[in-house]
């Protein structure tokens, strides 16, 4: 998400507001993506599952120290025209020639950065460097997941232009954290992407198509609430801050239906597809050699149990979601 004005931060900020999908969502997506990989890859990624899940949020953490990081998470596609999501050049050089590189950087570069990260992960597979593979796979997955969030495709990224401030965190963080246990999250096996550039742009187009509904459902949900019931006021660090209430979030989630779950599942599917494609384009290296042999029996059994839960959509019920386990401990 983009840097908000101080006014917006003072009124609506929360720890999750600065991050696409929130930490919880990104971690769930990366875990699900591992389940979608073929056997030739799955053992290696499962062996490093804790790393992949925990580092799924690293690009958001990097925003605090790298001024170039923020634009990599979004694209304000509507700034370029009503139909720009369909007419914007997919190729970076062509887009920069039309709008200038500085302008693209200003309004977000997520689809182009995904293509760049895809090349880096592919090269890591070619070099058979396990540390680089894990590093770039975790980062690539984050940007792909961000592109699946409708509010990452518009200048009205927080509802701030339509008097709906705080909408970003509500949609991508509060709703999934409250509702995820009831989601059906069963992405399919990874498939090879013939054109990764087209694939990520199709993601952006699908996300942007959902954007009007994200706004409309918030307005519809608001009809049954007063300002006093729609928001809660919290005193933190000497500041009074306002957040959407749990009751409002539940009503909003009800009106959204399966939309958030579908985008989360689609994120996991696309992340898995990209990882697989990079592995294929990288020469299909033997990943077992990169972890000193196949998975030990204990880890094989653990993976088998998780895959069984995954296929039955019982990951949350059987407490096998890493991000949810951490929430319970906290």
C-alpha cells in the first residue's frame, strides 16, 4: 500500500494498514502455494516452509528502509485513463516511452516488478543456488499476491477519495483475519505459464474489475450503521484513532460474499504457477540435491498430513495454518 497522509494515518491506521493482504494473508498465501507445487519441487519448498511463510512479508518490512520499495506493490492504473487497464502497454520499455519511467514509478509498477523478479528467480534456479531461490521466491510471491488486491490497482487505494477512509485495511486485513477459517482455500496444482507478462497483467485486470464492488459494498453495509456503531475509537500512544468495528466488518464481509476468499485462493494459485514456471525455465534443477537428499520420513509424514487437510479444506480446523498458530500464541 502507498504512504498515506498524516491525517489518514491518524484516523484510520492500524498495524495491518501498511501491508498488502496484511501479514496474515501473505503468510497463508505462501503456505497454500507450496501445496500446489509438483513433487519435484514440493519437498524443497516444504523443507523451507517456515522460511517461506515468515519471509513472505519481507517486501513490506523493507519499505521502512528502501524508498524505492513502495511502488513495487501497486499500480494506480486508473490514473492513466478509464480504459487504461486494457490499453496500458504491458512491456516496460513501451510503457515508459509513452508515459516516462518517472511517471510509472510514481503511480506504481507491480506488474513490471513481478516480471523482473520472475527473471531473477529463474536465474537462481539456473545457478542452483538454494539461498537465492528461497529469497526470490518469497519476494516474488509477495508482489504477485499484492496484485490480486483490488485496492492495489487504483488511486483511490484507501477509499480516501470517496469518504471511505480505512477501506484498504478492512478489505485485505480485517475481513480475512476474521473470516478465513470459513474460507474454501483449495488452489489446484501449479501449471506452466507460457506468457508470465500476460499472466500478471490479467491478474491486475481481474483485480481492477472488482474495485467498484469493493466501494459499493461498503456503502451498502453502512446503511445499517450509525457512526457510533460503524467505528470504534481506540486510544494508543496518546492518540485517539478510529477503526471499523467488528460488527461492521462482519456485515461488509457478508455482502462481499466469497470475493476475498477467491482472491486469496487465486493469489496462491498464481504464486505456485510462477514458482513452477521459473523452475521449468531454469532448467528443472534437482532440488533434492540442494537440500542434501529427500525429505526425512518425519517431514514426509507431516507434509502428507497437511496435504490431506488441505484437500479436505480443514487446514484451519486442524490447526495447520502457520499464520493462525502464531495468532493464537499471541
